[in-house]
């Protein structure tokens, strides 16, 4: 799974330059119409985090660089054997009614409320508060949302549930939310990224605005036969090629495929999950947890040797993901700071970055090696709750822009 680092970095840089010029590119470079915040944003806002795995509604208080979540409620988008709000049998109305009820549950009792919406999918921004879904990703297939204005669907659902006093005032991608959340406290923040169920990155581009790059769609990296298989059997083949090599939604399947070459017991059709991979990497010498996990998923208890082999494949897949993502950050830095003179803070959220052993360290190492010999330095920070607080910051910026 070796990659030529310089080649990946240069290909990403090239794709970004083309995307910025509006030329053909696998990077969409979607404008957010938002500048970075200056840290003086204040007030109480509602936030919706519509992620790949969960829905979270919350009220957030911003106080000049500080942020507190006052109330929060979270539900899963799918529950095995019970419901699935992400599949093709769900309609836009069903999905947005569930979201509106969640928001109404958390809303302050009285008064008009402005809400910032973090929507974790590629959406064409029409204005700060309006965006149209371009395509679902992460294997979502809900009917009637692609091509529609998402905050309009949300506002209609809020009014159906008697909560029209809650007004969606901003909509941002989760990478933009993560970057806003970090930049609210840290002026050197220039990149925001998600390494979780899905993968994507946002950046402050040379015109001073935040852009959602939709970098999960980057197609400049050679795929292995296992990656090709994941792509071929996905809902939208050829799309989101980098995401399919790097994100939690796909890595469990990728490890299952690659490891089943030598471990026949994995060939049952069942699959490891992203969380399983973290557990395998964290497992100690006796591999008891790994053996329990394989037995539960695939019905056969493996020997220690098989557990060690599985750990080797898991380490290779996870390390490749961290390296590729870090190389895309270097490609961005090459564009936004071509002489490599500044300090940059890169804010990252998501389960791989936060929970997968060695993931963040591998990214740090690739970044440090990639900037060696330059005057540029990088801090890689975990922006937990970027999507919630970032949405509140977006609502506040939207209000400022309106006044
Ligand atoms: C989506 C992005 C999102 C990322 C992380 C990808 O599947 O296309 O818009 O930022 O997941 O949630």
C-alpha cells in the first residue's frame, strides 16, 4: 500500500488550483460565503449537526471566543433492526420531520430562535442560509433531497411541527463548521477537516473566504484491487474515491476484504466496522478482544497468529488513510502559503482522528516531514464539537452580515 508522497501532494495541489479557477477538477471548491470569525461573536443560538452517523440538536452560548453547549440531544440516524433514516425507503419529509422534532425538543421555550445547520454532504451554497444538495455520499439514499434547498426542507418541517419560530439562518458543511469553531478562538486556523464516517476538508483560500473542497472526491491516487472492489460495490461507483480509501464508513470493509485473502474465516459476508478497527489496534499482546470480536462477527474463534495478521492489515490500512489525508493538507498549504512562511492550525474532528490509535501521530509525522526545511509550522488540533459550535458561529456571522 505504498504511495509516492510527492506525487500525491502535487496531484492534490494541482486539483485544488484547477478547482479554484473553476476548471475541471475532482475537487468541488464550494464557497461558504463566510469569512473566518474574529472571536467577538456572542449570543445564544441553536445548532443542528446533521452528520453521517448521528443527528444532534443543541443550544450554544457564544461569548467572545468562549463557547458553551447549554442543552443537547442526540439520536442515531440508523438503528439495526429498528429503523434507518438514511436508506432509499425514507422520504425527505420523514427525514426532516424527525430532525424538526429533535430541534423542537431542545429549543428554548419561548421567542424567535436562529439556528445554524451543519450539513455534512456536498451542497451548492446559494447564500449563507441556503444550499442545495448536489449528491448524497456515505451511502445515504433518502428520496427527494438531491437538488433541493436543504434549509427550505428543514423550515417546512419545523412549521409542520409547530416550531416555525425557529429559523434556519445559516447552513455550512461540517468541515467549514470545524474550521469556524477553531478560528473563533485561534486566528492561525486555516484548514478544517473531518476524519470520521466520511472524509473532507475545508480551507481559507487566498480570497479570504472559507471553501468546502469536497476533497473526499479527489481521484488522483492509485487504488489497490481492494479499493477498486469497494468502489465497484458502492452506491455511486467512481465518486468519492479518496473517501472510500480513507473514511471510517469504508475502512472496516476494506480491512475485511484485504485480510480475508489469507484468513478464510473472514469470508462469511460479514464485515468489520470502523470501531472494530480501533479496538483491534488498541488490543494487547494476548489479542483476547480481537479474538472475541472476530468470533462475534464471523462465528469462528481465531488463533493468536490470525489475530496478529489481522492487526498488521488494520495497521497498514489505517496508516495509509492518515498519510493520504496529511498529504492533502500539504497540498493545500502549498497553495495557500506557497513560500511556506506562516504558522497554520489545522482543526480536525471525527472518530478516526479522535479515537483510532496512532492515527493523529501518523498525520503529524507526515506533516512535519513534508514541511522540513521551510519556515512553516503546523499545529494539528482535535476540534471536538466543531460541528455544533461552528454552526452557532455561522448563525452569528449570518446575523452580522444581515444587519
Ligand atoms: C461529504 C462531505 C462531508 C464529509 C465528512 C463526505 O461524505 O461529502 O460533505 O464533509 O463526508 O462528514
